């Protein structure tokens, strides 16, 4: 269960579910006062979600071609003549 709570999308879903529960139980007036709390609670998971998607995109683009151009085709010259 702890593994699931570490995903940012699950954290956002839980925050929105709690916010919807507050709105359903206490009415629209409570939503007005709870909306800054929702923004604070969701800000960190959204930043983590954006960072994770950036890393996933970089891995998707660069891992298949890693080592095929510059790394594998470098020529090392010896300093035997000096």
C-alpha cells in the first residue's frame, strides 16, 4: 500500500477525493475555504509528476541511442611520438 501512495497521480487523486468529500458533506461554502488547502496539497505532487514525466521522456528518447554515436566512435590517439 505504501508503494501506491508514492505515485504523484495517486496523491492528486486522493487530495481531490477528500476535497470532493468535504464539498459533499459541508456544502459549497466549505469548498471556498478548503480550496487554498487543496492548492497547497496538490502543488507538490504536480511538480513531482512533471519531473517524472520529463525523466521518462528523456529515457525514452536517449536510452535506445545511448552509446551509438559519440561514445562508440571516439578515436584515442596515443602519445607515443611525444
